[in-house]
């Protein structure tokens, strides 16, 4: 009669599943059948102050696909020992951790429950590099950006009629936004190609380098410089355009209270994909009246942001969108209007990213909107240590 295999318990986030995770789980399986408790989305967000790259359902799916794993569950507890209810229910023979996961709390818990506690060295598979999730995340830390108001004024064919600002915020890459979603994804990909995933500096000169790299000589449709500014330069930036591709001046707001207030207001709802033959340049009506209206909305929005006047922030963000649509009517369609109508009575204002769909409805509200995404504004180094409003 064959001996019943031991039960081996493993816990962890297992976000950005990599070869180091696989090597660890394979080593754990040498002690018996591996049962994995993964941290829930809410637990990881609470502990690490950022959302997961993959949802708990996706992480369970990926781990269950591994031949070295017997079963996967989502930890039903909370905090650092979120796996405790599952551990007490399973009563495994062995609890396996790597050196990074070792803690006195885990040792004491296993001692109380009579479970063998094993610590494994972090040894990669033969011929493969050692991997850590934190190191992998650092390779993908190129920001995204949102233009809050004034978008299109970074194009000379608009600002030549009337000068004005574009307000951009640089976003921590907590979410993976789709291409053509209005979050400067194409410019971001250029930055990754140029620098490999880590910005060399976060100043205007670096933004100019990225802008030039994305728009080499001979480029027909020049990508607006608000994209490179929004990606490279942290905080909130007020870039003033006057008939040229690069702004005449850039004013940066790094006040933690102002940025935290913005974080608390901005919420994203995905929009449906846009048509494959879409062109935002069809039927455009760019003129002085439209450019002036857009400029004034952005200037008023900037003042409201600095004053932390939430109703006025929402009002002028909405007015900026309306000014854009008046000149570029194909920016919105009936599907987008239907989405706006679901939320417009619940919020101070709204705009869209991704003209014609495929991006996000950006809502401005101090009340949490169901199923919305929150964002974090990337701070400059002098304010990075201050507390974020992101929850």
C-alpha cells in the first residue's frame, strides 16, 4: 500500500508570475502535494498600497495550470497572515516559504498548529536568472498620463488660432492601459524602447528627447508633446502652447495636498472599443472661437485645481471636453454618450480618454463610483515620501 503524500502549504501574492515562482513551487513539491493560498486583491492593495497587475481570479487560474500545484485558494483572512484560515482548515504537514517570506509570526503560527516549517533558498532553475517580482516591476515603471483639460492645444493647427494650456498628470503604472486608450500608450512604448523601462531623468530636456524620438524627421502626423511631457515630468503640469509643437512655458504643481485631492476625485470607467476605420480628423471644425473656448476652460480648471474646488474642477473639465467635441465632433458617439448618461448626475464633471472609444470615461467625483479604477499621480522626488490619497 502506497504512503499518502504529505500536504505542503505555500502562501503569497504570485503577481507577475515568473520563473522564480515556478522554481520555488517545484522545490516545494518535493516535500509533497502543494496547496497554494494566494493573497486576495483587497489584501494586497491594503498591504502594498497598489493594485495587483493580475486579479485574484487570474492568479488562481495561472497557478492551477502548473503541474507542480495540487490546489489553489484565495486567502480569506486579512493582512500579513491572510492565509491563516486556510492553513488552520487544511492542517498541512509542511509550510514552505523562501527566505524573503520567512517571519517570526509564521514560525509561531506553525509551532502552535504543529506544522513543520521549511525555509527554501532562492535558487533559480539551471541556466535562468534569479527573479523577484519587485525587480520585474521596476522594469515596467514607465508612467502613463492623463490630459485633464486643454487637449489638442498642443497641436499648432489648433493653438495658432488661440494660445492656451494643456493640463497633464503623470500616472504611476498601477494599471496596464490598452493601446489607443488615450493614456499616451504609444509614446510610453517609445520610452520603453528608448530607455528599456526606467526614465533617465524626469525633467523637460528628457521630455524633449522622447518627443524627438517619437517624431523623427519626415513624420507626417506629429504626436503632441503633451504625451512626452505627461509621461516624463511628474506631478501636474500646465504647458502653455502658442502655435508651436513645444510649449512656450511649463508650470509644475507638486503641492501634495493638491495632487492628493485630484487623486481622490479621478475615477476611470472603461469605454467600448472604437470602430476599426475611425478617424478623429473627419468633419473637424477648428477655429478661433473653439480654441479660445478650450483655452479658457483649461485655464479655469487649473485655477480650480489649485484652489481644491472640486465642483469647479469637474465643471471646467466637462467644459474642456465640450470645447474639444465642438471642434472634433467624432471624439464621441452614441455609445459614449450612453455611458456618460449613466453617470453624469452622480459626478461633478467628466471627460474621455481615447477619442471615439477604446479608452476611459474619466469621472470627477468625491464619492466612489462602483467598478471604477483609481489612479496615483507620480510625484517628483521631493514629495515622493508624502502620503498618497490612493486607496
